[in-house]
C-alpha cells in the first residue's frame, strides 16, 4: 500500500530525546515504514508557543540541522522540496520526507526568517499552535481574533516563497481571515483536523470550513488524536471511519487525506503507530471502493502537493 501522512512530530521527538529516525521506540521510524511501497511523511518541528521566541528559533534551526544529519545517514530518504522530488518517490522505492514547522510564535518582527527556513527546505508551516501569537490566535484562545497586521505580512511572505499554509490549530476567526485576506491563494490546507459535527472540539473543522477548503481545491488530513475523535468514550480506529464518512457525505472524495499526528498525540485504541496503517487500510477497504481508499491514503495529498510545490 501507499501512505501519505500530512503531520507527525517524530523528528521533533528524535531531536529532543537524541533518538535516531531509522530505529526508535516512537510511533514512526524508517524501519517500520519499509513495508510501504510509496511513503511520504510530513515531519513537523513543533514550536511550543509558551517558550521565548529566540529560544524557540534556536531550537528550530538546531532541529533542522538534526534532520539534515538524518538525511545524510539514511540514503532511503528523499528530502522532498519540490514536485520533482515527489515524483522521484512515486517512481522509486524510497520514502519522501517533507519538512514542516508547527506554530509560528517565534516569528515576531523579522520576516526574513521565512527566507532562511525556505532555503533550508521547509515547505509547510502551521500558522499557530493553540494560543496567542504575533501572527494571530490559535484554537484555544477565548474571544479570538483573526490575522494581525503582522500576520497578514507573514502569510503573504509564505505564499510568495511557495511555502504551504496550514490552518489546523487556527481559531475560527483566523481560519476565515486567511481566506478573506488571500482569496486567490491555492497553497492553504488543514493537515490534521477532524469534523466538529462528529466531535465538538475547537480543534476540529465545521462543515462550513470543510466546504471552504473543498471549494479551494484543498485537502484535510484526518488526525488520529483520540481527543479530536470522540469526547464521550474511549476512541478507537472506528471513530476515524466516522469522521471520514461525514466528510465524504460533504463531497470530500478529492479532499480527504490523513494527518496522523503520530508522536504528537495520544492515539485511539487499535492504533499503535505507523505499523497500524495496514489494518486501517483494510478497514477502509471493507467500506469503500479501492480507488477511494487509495485517494484518501495517498493520492489526494500527493496531487495537492504536486499542484502547489514548484
């Protein structure tokens, strides 16, 4: 099977705890992923928004150096920075890694940091984590606002560089402001968010928000975080199916993707790591046609990235 995952925190955890990407005790390792025919993973560096901006920025660039060291150690990884790299993964037997930043609270006044991040291979950034930042407000902020004036400049800079804009973790106000301020932008997506109709959590998307992303030819990655799957009982892998079914009822056949949040969230029952994806794939096959399952597990995300990366 093929697997395209829009979000994991594995490289953050490896760098923080001094573990190797090839073999570790986390949800994801290169060794575990060898079973996939084609595998593309979005590796996010989490920027904790309760740390000083200079400390955060230093950690992020050190983690990027760690990532680049892992690339040198593991020849099976293609560092995907453009459409050509993605196609190389699709045509070969190697796995692809896309480098991402989760949260931009460290960006406070100097937009040139985006140039440095892009030069080092970062191709996607989540605008906020859960709290306040100079960009705008995350999903946990009460009486939240949209993009600040500085945030508008930051998003414009990202789009100019061809850096994809992730609005998972955004407050509702920030979500809509991004589309209002940048109505013609194409590189906007939600990497790891579920349905608020199925699980009423601020981190999930309303039907209206999902349809807005659909109208922009975008994608949404179902996250396995158990707190965003179900609130009234222990979540299982069947709850992932419930969210998928709802988004599909909204016409999301070309939108729906996967954004596991492996190594960044508590998993539901039946999901122990990337090795569980085969069972999840088989579960989906029992309910949907194979072409649709292939689209959800790989094709939709692959096509989106090929459309939007140079």
